[in-house]
């Protein structure tokens, strides 16, 4: 890739943060059966800060194929905030990290009514990405921390200092893995990025795993952990790697975006030129190309665990940063299903 394209990818990295829970088996409450039956897909739209466009949530009704945009604003009479980055559902609540507004919004996922707005007041600010397990939500703070939210009190009860610019995170076993990118420290050429391996019961860092330059994207199915190192925007391309339980790192292949569903990892490479789409079987190591059409410039990928269908967000026009995005739905084998018109800066999905 050329330098200009890498720079574009760096600028858009804010849009690609993780938006999934950690595949735990917590029982889902009875008050949200429609959502968890796979009838609703939420799209978190980052907006556009330079264009003074706030973030938003779009809701796709899978039974009718209809989209309702700005569902949070309509339910609450106010905007979600500036540059939301990540969202998950844990228990009966939706948690949204709104980076530039420096809040975590806690929402009823059915009514879209705000339950509480958490404002970090101690160590750590600019919430970025979230994951959850056993009554706690973990959120990265872009100024160098990871915080723990008690879901009963809806307050931050612990913080842990990490390195610069922590991004996506996930849980495998009793460990929290955090991609620490160091992506804004251009003087260091992003050489200090790593994966922090945190013991969940003690909430202490046990290891710093050197995965590669600008480690910022991370997914897990609860067992296997994968990261994407975005590179240095010069001569090191974005690369997918597996983090093993012994803290060793296995390089796999080039990729810029990813989503995981059970034992299959879905990736997108070269989204700003000629995108290629792959399904990677984790157990066998087999990589199968998917021919996903009708896309301009993909910005996010997700998989609906209720149907195994693939969702890809894309700009509706080339580099249309201030224009509404589209979301395409495909079967697991890559056949086109439907297209949905969503908000500006579609960044991730909540299933």
C-alpha cells in the first residue's frame, strides 16, 4: 500500500474498535427476548468530529428489513455524544463508550432510554472499547488505562495503568487481553505497541506481549486471541497474528479489519484500494476467500451469531466521511442478502 492510503487507515482507526462481548454464557434476561432472538442489529455510528456531526445509533429490524436511525436521540431528546467508539450488551444493558465526550452511556437496549451516564472522574479518560464478564464491564481509556465498571453500582471501581493509546480488548479464560497501540507516538514510530495480559481476579498485568508495530485491533472467541498490528503507515502492512496461551505470537496473514464468530475469523484487507475478504477456519488454518460485492470502502465487519450472517459497513461514496453509510448483509458463504442505510461513520455492530 502507498503511504497516503496507510495514513487514511490510521485516521479511520477510530471507527474500527471492538463492539462485541466476550462470548460468555451469562443468561440473558427476559425483558429483551426480541433483541437476543436475533431480530435486532444495532449499528454504532461514529459521526464526524471535524464536520461537527455527533455519533448515533441505528437499529435494523431483521424481521422487516427496515432501519431506524438516531434511535438514542429520539428516545432521549439529546445526541449520543462525540465520536462513540465501542458498544456491548452485558446482562440487560447496552454500554456505549463515547470517546470525545468522555462518557460511558448505559442504555436500555429495547427502549433506547438512557439509564445512567458514567463520567470518569479518577485515573483514565476518553473511553474507547469494551468487553464484559461476570458482572463487570472493562473499558480501555485512550490516555493509558483500562477501567472496570461494576454493573450493579454502574460506577468505575478500579483502574489499571497501561501504555499509551490502549484500543480493543477481549477475555479468554481468566485473562483480559488489551491491545496497547502507542499509535499516536509518531516519534517512536509506534514501536512500543504490545498486548497487555491482565489477570482478571487480581486485576494486575502479568505480561506485556510484543505482537508488533501499532497493535490496536483484538478479538477473541473466549479461547483463541487474535490481534491486528496496523503497522507504521510507511513500509509495514497491517498483519493478523494469533496470541497463544504461552504468550508467543504467530503471524498469519495481512488484514486490516476482523470479526470472530465461534471457530471462524472473518477478515478484510486493503479496504482503501481493492478490498479482499476472507474466512479463516481457526482449527484447520484454512483460509477461504469470500466474494462480497456491492461495497465501496468497508469500515467495519461483524457476524450475527443468531444467523451466522456477515454484516459489512461501508461508505456509500468513496471516502464519504460526512455521508450516511450503508450496511450489507451476506450469508456465511458470501451471498448477498440485503442492504441497509445507516448513519454517518458506521463503526461497529452490536448483535
